[in-house]
């Protein structure tokens, strides 16, 4: 009874006009994303304004989300994604590295063996090859992108070798993955007798659209396999879970933190079987790239990530300010790995204490713990939290997907810790409030 009252309270202002509210909200998000896709990383005031308008419209949609049908959610999701597909990625230049690595794969080269800066690009090379080498932000280190991501990006070359042709090809593939994720979320909500229109929480999220299809980050691919894994594990499909987790980790390695949560779900023996299948899947995926230097090069790049890179961190920035005042210089070579180790210990504790009936909620918190302890938190790192939040019925990932927009201030070359501080203060306020989960609005 209380749940129904809360639900009607949320919808009441737009109960009679909910189709118009959904249409107006969707139109506003589309127009905002279309505008943002034409900006550059350095236009922070315009980026912040655009995302603020987009999220205001998104909030309007969420007030009537439980009324939306699957077809409405899907049509809206496709329209939103089409709005950012006419321009090259606007807010990230990572796609040059994606193009480069997949170009090497398509031409029979192993991208794990050489750094882009080690290649000699001649005037006779394809036009985007020299541009990619010049404009990528990672030419001095080995690739860290696993084989599934490389395979998807390689398929984009089937549409053409020029940059925009490849971008369009990859975006079409990403669109299919996003549609698959939305359908999986729809099925999850049905199984729990929830309002299926809440799949729009992920499907219509402005950051998900912009950083996924807009900027081509592989989280779009990984999220599909991650959500499929959660559903398979919840249904006790041991072998399928191992395969899907392997494919998720074969896109980005972080989903491997889900393994400890399976121990409480179905015991050590079955978890061991799942882990073996996951490991076997990863080995098979890496077979085409196996080389004596592969592990060393991957380890070198991961070492750079934990010991040298820093961006939009929370706990690490606090520790950095203390240790720098103490020692007079940045101790990231020590504090980065130390925080990663601390995060791993906390995640294991969460897995041990989390009820098996709600293990996927524990996974959401574990993902949060990892990001809080990380030295680098780019905006697209938040996308899996939005999907897991949609599964576990928490609001705070949606809040972070907006507040993380503050981190774009650091791309403009004039970073302000004030924006980052505001981002995390708002997040820390939202997490306790987020205990009131989506469940309060799950009946239609």
C-alpha cells in the first residue's frame, strides 16, 4: 500500500499528461545532446549548460518512466543515439587509439607488441593513419584494450577505412549492443514485477548516450555482457555465467570483481567452475595475440595506470594533498597501488558480508568502492554504475552520471578543484539518500 502511494505521488503531477511529458523530455534530451556533440573538450561552460538541460529533461522523463512501454523506450533510445551520430566524437579523443589498434588488427599486426610512436608513418599511408598517430593521447604506451573491444572496432573498418566511415560502422554496432542491454533490463524488470518503463533510466541517460555511442567508449559493449552475466548468474546458469563474464572482461577487465560475489551465491565449487570458464574464455580471446611480450606489455601499461595517471579522483586527491604536504612531492607511485589494494580488500569484505539474495547490489557497491579508490575516474567509467543501478534499484548512480560532468572542466586545460569537490560532495549526499531506491516507483 505504501509503495503504491509513493508511486502515485511521483507520477501525480503528470498523470494525465504523461505522454506529453515524456515527449517533451525526450525532445529536450535529443536537442541538448545534438548541441553537445558539436562542442569540443575545451568548451566546459557550454558542456555544463548542455548536460544540465539534458538531465533536467531526463528527470522529467523519469517522473513518468513507469508509464512507458518497451517500444517507447526503444524508439526514444534510438532517436537519442542518432542525434549524436552525425559528428565525430566531441568530448574525447580516445577514438584515435581505437581506430589505430583496430587498423593494426585488420592488417594482421599485433597491437599489443608495439607503441604507436614506434611506427613510421609515411606520406603514402592512409590519411587517417598519420592523423591518428599525431592526435592520440596514448602514443607512448602499449594498448590495454582487451580483444573483444579490438574485435568490435575492427568490424567498423568493414564500412570503410576513412575515419568517419569507421566511426559510423562502430556506432551502428554499439547501437545494437545498447538495444540488447535495454531488452535485458526490460526482461529483468518483468521478472521482478517492476514497471518495465524504468529501463529508460539507462536507455535515456544523457551521459550513457554521449560517452557510449557519442564518444565510442567500449563500456557500451561491456555493459551488455555484464548485465547478461548478472541475469545468467541470478538464474544459476553456471557455464553461461562464466562465458558472459569472460566476454565482459574481454572488453574491459573490471567486471572480474564480480567473481567473489558468486561464492555466497552458489558456493566455492560452482564458483570455481565459473572462474575456470571465465579464464578459458579470456585465454581463447587472447590466443590470436599471444606472444612472449604480451603479458609484460600489458603489465607495463597497467602499471602506468595505477602509478602515474590521475584524473577526477576523490580519495586519492585527498591522500595526495596530505602526502605532498608531508613529503613535498607526489607519492602516486606508492599511494596509487596502496589505494587499489585497499579497494580490493574492501570489495572482498563486501562480497563476504553481502546477502546472496541481493548480490548484484553488493556488486554495485563494489564498483563504487573501486572508483572511489581509483586515481583516474573518467566520465565514461560511471556508465556501468548506471546499468547496475537500474538492476539494483538505486538512484545515486543517476546522480553521479550528472555530477561527473564537472570533471569535463579538467579537459579544458584550466582545471579547478572546486568543480571536482562539488561533484563528490553531491555524490556523498546522494548515496545515503539513495537507500530510497527505484523500488519506490516500480509499480505502474
